[in-house]
């Protein structure tokens, strides 16, 4: 089995770039595992966990927000709105964001646009917490 | 000739000014560095997204009809997203970009509506009674993240999609280096994917990657384009904001450095005047004494 190059890029920075064995990504049509020599594919991604397998190493877990993925036979590029490595997640911060968004939504006084944003940040924060709980230290 | 005390007071006040401008220069310098790094860090995303868009455009010749953000229509109203600073004291930074925008405005025949980021641009557009459809005044934090940009980008795309404007231009200041920043007005929407995009990406830096010609799309090309395109527009707005912020801080830094230099020069001149005046008064005193002694001796 050959390796495949994985780049994770967010709008704010380039997060990860390395040769890996397998990438498991939360595609919009379901979770998919990508090995090398995959058929060229372009897909949108959902909010979810991204798992990176590398032989002889512990799996690396990322929490990613919406985005999309470009798969080439030997190159995978993930362009995410937000992405964070599981052990980089600050639990307290995620919890604070979670509570704030929840409160904002519960108050019911938000405009449509703000409500959408609050819902998105709630979704992200709870994902962060989930990933951090599962894999974080 | 001013009195000694007056000169001394002026030296003191100029020294104070120099101290303040020097402090502002330091602050601007460190902010500039951070803003520059941020602007560079966000480039890969824009480049990759562009590659994919370009590819999607290649794939289907009818891509023009694939997404409303790509559709050209007769231009009745022009929209300009004007990015300026909230604060002044940044040399010619604000006036340069505003002047460039006004010049552009004159060259278009259609009525123009503005979306302004930054207080300076908003104030000026208001003063000239230009139509402002949305303003983001004192809105951006020091180091804006994507979260801060999304509302701006959405506002821009919505006003284009709702037909409020039929074309959107992006007026921002491109950061070249510490002393050179160029104001620019570039078209943002409708987006032209087949052209190498010049707003933020240097043409040469785009590697011509051989992307596979047969692609699978999940769920389908339209949906993928629907995901990719708004994100790309968003990243362009983000990039333009970061470039503008880096430009603002470097313009401010240079302006403050000039002010500090001028203050030091002024202090030197004042010191000279002060010393001359002091010497003069001493000479006068000595003359008085000598004259007095002589007068006494004659008696």
C-alpha cells in the first residue's frame, strides 16, 4: 500500500501536510475512507471528525467544520472553514462558546442571519467538545 | 527672540510629542508584522480553492449557468465594497483608497452603492451623500478571523443575488511592502472563473497542476460548486481585508516614524536656539558687570 499526501488547509492557515496511509473524512453523503490511488473526487464535507491513519503512529484526529475535499490519486486536499487537532482543542473555550450560542438561541431575539450563525457555532462547539472528550487528554 | 523659559517649554512639549509618536510607531510595527503573517497564511486556501474552481470551469463549458454568482447581467447598479481603516493618523492610507474609489466611481455611468468596512470610508461616503447599503464601522477586531468576515461577505453576495447591485467591485489596499501599498479596485462579482484571478493571487504563483480530467462529484457538480464558490468569494474578501489591515498599519508606522523624525529635528533646532539665547544672556550679563566695574574704576 502506498501512502497518500494529505493537506488540510483552512482560510486562516495551513494546518497539516504529510504523507499518510488513510484518511477518513465526513463526506456530505456519508463517511468515506480514502486510500492512495483513489479515483479523482470532489466532494463537500459536513461538520465532523476527520481521522488520519499513519502506519506505526497513533491516529490523528481533527474536528472540522464545513468545507470540501479534493481527492487526486496521490494527493488529498481538505479545505475546511474550521479545523482543529483534537489535542489542541481548548475544552473550556469550546464549552464557553457552546453555552453562549445556546443562550443566544434560547433568547429567541435573534435575526435570521444571526440565528444561523449561532446555530453553526453551536454545532461546531459541540463537535469540538465531543472530539476533545473522546480523544483529548 | 523668545524668552528662555518659553523655549524650554516648547522643547519639553515637542519631546512629549516625539514620545507619543514613537510609541504609536512601535505599536503599528508589531501589528503590521502580525497582519502580514496572517495575510500570507491565508493565501494557500485561496490558491487551492481557485485551482478547483478553475478546474470546475474547465469541466463544463456551460459553467456560466451553473451558479448565480457567475451570471453576468446588464449592469444597472454597481456595488463597491470599500475597505478603509476605523482610525486615522495613518498617513495617506485612507485618502488614497478613497480617492481611487472616487475616480473609479466617476468612470462608471451607473449609480453606485457602497458597502463600507471601516469608519473613515463610511463617514466620507455619507458626507458626499453616496448611497451606503451596509456599513461595518468599528467592527473588525485587531486580528480578524474568518468568523468576522462571513457577515461582510454574505452581505456582498446577498446584495448581488437579490439584484440590489449587478456588479460588485472590491476597493482595498494591496500590501506590497512596508513603504509601498497600492489602492486597487477589482471586480469581485459576477465571478469570472476562467480568467487567472488577480485580486489576491499572483498569476505566477499558481502552479499549473495536472488535475485529472475525469472527476467524480459527490453529490454532483452543481452542489460542489455551490459549496466551493461562496467560500472562495469569502476567502477573497478575507484576503482583501487582511491586505488592507497590513497596509494600514505599515502606512501608520511610516507616518509615525516621519512624525518622530520631524519632532527630533525640531528639538535639535530648538536646542540650538535655546543655547544661543542662553549664551547671549550670559554675554549680556558679563558686559553689564564689566561695564559696571569700569564705571566704578573711573571714579
